[in-house]
């Protein structure tokens, strides 16, 4: 990995290739997790104090760290200078392409939302419609790390090619390439559910968990062993398109009896019971210890869904409607940590 450079090399956005050395990322990660001084960073990272001082100096010069004053770093003796992430040192955009709107947030370096905007999408919207919406909401700049996009699957995470179920004209769309060409920023594309579980893991410790997203579609983001599980072909998490009722209602994917279709055909407590049965199967299959619920349907009636899942460690997201775009933005910020 190349060493970090003190200057920003690109006049449109922060050059991530200059910020990716292992030690640089280690220091940023430790500061984010609460290592307040150069001495504590050296102890945690196994680096010499001299090496840490040089890395910190470069990160301060790049605008990513800042000194906040003196703090006693345990024990007695002279107080040490404390460090923290420079919230305004860099930012990232996150977008959620839903079936009827594009929701965009701007995150500072700490992952906090600085601004949020929504643009409605017409029925049967096209890729150019989404690019127009993104161009209206995303403002490139020298401190912008890039844009993360969360969208329904199936998709290819590596290449950013998407084929969302139920969207005519969206088969094999190279969304990553199209957005990069239109916006002039680095872009990463992932499933809406994957970035959603990433957002939850940013705020709290999670190892084996599922984020169950019940919105205009239904899917899960899986965290196994503390890592987002995408599968061999980026296909993991298509929970909504697993069969729960033989000869059930027709689903947008073309099959019958999918969890998504059966849930959509039910109402109130019955819909909650359908989801609870499917989630119970998922927990049994993967031995999960945490379930987080989100999406429009859940946020409209959270208690209804929570009551339907006794015996499970289940909670409702605290991010509200911004969960997916925040997670998409964190996908970009995560490159620094």
C-alpha cells in the first residue's frame, strides 16, 4: 500500500490511494474507537512512538485528525495531547435508490449526518432518471471521498452492475460506472440490505446478526463473524425471495409464495406473523444472535413486529428512514478505517 501523502492530490476529491497504508488506517481506526493519545495508539498498534508521531503528523496535515488539548492517559505524570477525528476533514455521500425515491445523505468523517435530501422517482423510472436525481443532490468537492449507493438486488458488488427485481429496463445496468462518469467521484454500489447492516454495526458491536429490511421490498443484510456476508456471487441476503408458501401469491421475481409476496398480501398482525416465521427460520439456519428490523412497514408499526417475535434478540433500527443511505456513505468512509 502506498504511504499517505500530506497533500490532497486530486482537485475534485480526496485521493483515497494516498490514505490507505495499513498503519495509517490503523491509527484512524484506533482514534475513532477511543485511543486518545499518541502513546496509547503506539501501545495498541504495536508501533514505536516515533512512527506514530510521524503518522499522526501526516493525518493532521491531511485534515483527518486534530488535537483537542491535554488528557491524562492513565496513571500519573505529564498529561498527553489528545486526538480525535476531524469531523470536517472529509465527507462522503450515501444514496438509497428505492422504488419510488432517491434519498441522499452527506456524512462527516465521524459518520454523522450533515444533510439529507429526497427526490421522488416516477413509476417505471430509468437509470438516467436516477443519475439526474443524484446529480441534483451530490456536490463534488476536494474533501468528498466519494458516493456509496444502496439499491435492491440482484447485483454484482465488485463491478457495480445491478439488475433489481421488479424494475423493467434495469437488467445489467453498470450503475457504478455510469454514476462515476456523471458525478466525477469514486462510487461504490451494494445491496440496500448490506449497507443497512453495516450502518448498525458502525454504532454497536455485532458479530452474527441480520438486518431485516421490510420496505417496498423485503430482504436481509447478514453479518457473520463481524463481516458483511455477500456470498460468492453477491447474491446472499435474498431472503424475501425464499419460498414460505407453496402455490402462494405471485412475486415480482416471477416465482410464487416468496416471503416478500406472502407478507405483502397479508395485513396487520398476520403480516407480522409471516415475517416472524421467516425470521425464525433464518435464525435457526444461521444461528444468529441479533436481529434488527427496519424499513417503511416496520417503522410504521414497530411494536406490532416486535410483539410477533418473542424469544429473539430483536430490536428496531435507531436510524429511521436514513438507515440505507447512511450505510452506503459508511461504505465509503470505511475505506479510511
